């Protein structure tokens, strides 16, 4: 029955296709050639885009409709046959299922379970020395994390090297490459890319109370209106500044809803942000225009040791870092164009082609050094240079500086105790003085 239905379906489909093929429309495709217009529709060997008569068109349309109907009938029959085969296969597979109890001694059917197959395949993988699925998944997660980090670094590098209006300093580079910005030696990692050293100052109160907001002022001095630095394309631009503050554990950036209006006005719209989720006590700011933010104001919220067991009263250290301008090294390790270049060999300068300087040594070997846009070449053709001699000016006018400050998280109970002791000593001293005066009066009255 199934075979006959399939044959009928195939036959109907073929018949419909044949009818459609024989009456393929009201127009035919032509083979290009030179013939006259009268023979355009009668030549047997060549066909052109010639319109048929109305009777031919109507007959062709009927043939097309009939062929489509036959083809549709054949496809429907084939679909019904396929569904009947699936249902019969499902019934046969259901009839072959064998129920086996947990405590039965009946032999298991020949069909193996999927779990047994998986266990067998895992054993084969272990014997062959292949990694387990768990190890493969962990390896894929490591590759994904590395790809995300590489993509973030590439995006940051592209953004850094793109054209911009100011010579900038980006704390985001430190955030992407260092989990903790302060090394064990005490150096802040910004100094790894900003090699020049500049002065940075900070002022904070001598002591602060728990759960209070105080301001820290960071001074990053420079002549921002006069000094310019090269950007990525070599043109000059004004310097931007950035800053970082590393506070003791538990100290945080003051929330905006608790900032006094006076402090908000002093901040001039400067925005600080935590370094990372793991270190909310480390905050960064920038890049911002140096002319406007030569002095940065940081609002700090002190913790309360009465509610936080990890925080204690006493002296605490705050490390500040201030940066101005671009760095000399990118996070990938390559040089930026904000550098002074030096001769890589000893010899005579034989050619200067744009940013390429060729130096020929005594043996006749030519060493071509490629420079970056931004600095001015100070050597000329024919000049003798020694390895390490500067061949360009130094375009860097910025730099990084850091400073360590300390403050005391004061306990009011200690203040009250000190006031009590001081008042007690004052009363004691006053009593002794009054007693001494009284004793002197007694002696004078008795004639001594």
C-alpha cells in the first residue's frame, strides 16, 4: 500500500512537472542572431521574445493550472505517505519496549541506554588521554576571558591612538591591566607608562570623625595654557589631567546625596569613580582639562568602626597620584610618539627621509631608524652621532607624581576622656594653688 501510494505521488508530481514544462508561459527566450522581423516567430532553430496569440496564451494558462494542480496532488500524497510511515515506525518501536523491574533478574534488552553510552565514551576518552568535558569547558572559559580582555585592550588602544583634541591621560589603562594599582614597593602603576616625574601635592585634615564627609585637595601644577603636547597624529594639543586616590579599607567616595552644596561648588562638576568593584576605597578621575582642574577636590566618607569590625580608630594613610599629559609607553609595551628618540648605532647620518633616519657605521652597514610624528629631528645629513645621542627633541611636557599623606580617624570617646582628664588636672592645680595661698596667709597672720 505504501509503495503504491508513493508511486502515485511520484507519478503525479512528474506529470505535473511535465505539463508545466511543456507550457512554460506566454513568452520564450531568444538566441541572438541576425534574421529579419517576419521570420522572428517562425524560425525553428532560434527563439526570440515574441508574444504568442491569445488562444495560445489561454491554452498555456490552462496547462499551467492543470500541471500545478497535479503537482500539488502528488506532493500531498507523498506527505501523507511519509506521515503514515512515521506513525507505523513509532508504533513498532513502542511495541518493542521492555519493562524491567529493579529487582528482576530478566536480562536487559539489546538496546543500550544513553547514560551507558555516555559513560562508555567518557571511559574511552580517559584511556586515550583526551581531556574530560569539564576540563574542556574550563579551557573554553579561559579562552573566552582572554578574548574579552584582549578585545578591551585593543579597543582602549584604538581609542587612545585615535585623533583627539587634547593630550590625555587615561586611568582606564591601569584599570584594565592591574587589579591593584599600588605595587608592593609603594609605586602606583601609572608611573609604568608615564615615565617623567612631576610634582603632585595633596592636603587633607589632620584628623576626622567617623561617618563624616571631608574634602581632600589634590594640586597638579603645570603651565597648561602655554605648554602643549603631541597627540597621536603628531599635532600639538593642550594637556589633560587625571588623578587617583588610594584610601584605607572601608573609606569610600562620598555619595552625591550627602554632599554639601559648598563642596559641590568646589568640585566644579568633577566626577570620581571607584577603581573596581573589589576596591571601592580606590577612586580615579579624568581625563579632564588641565586648565580647569589644576586643583581637584575629592569628597571622602569616613567609616564608622562602631558598625564595621574591620575598621579601627587611629592613623590611616592615603596615597594620591596626579598625572598630566600623555604617557611614553602604551599598555602593550610599545612606545608612543610622546618620546625623545636616540641614535641606535654609532656612525654618520647618511639620509633623512621624512621620519626615517639612516646611520652608516664604519663597516658600511646602514641602520635605518623609524621615528614617530611629534618630535623635531635635530641631526643633519653628514653629522657624526654616537649610540645613545638624542636625534630628536623631547616633546613631553607632562608627567606623573605621587604623594603619601596621613590622617587620624578620631574616636569621640577619646576626645571626651581627654577633656575630662584635662579638666580634672586643671581643678587639681587650681586647688593646690588656692591652698598654697591660704597657707601663706596663715603664716603671715601668725608672724612667720
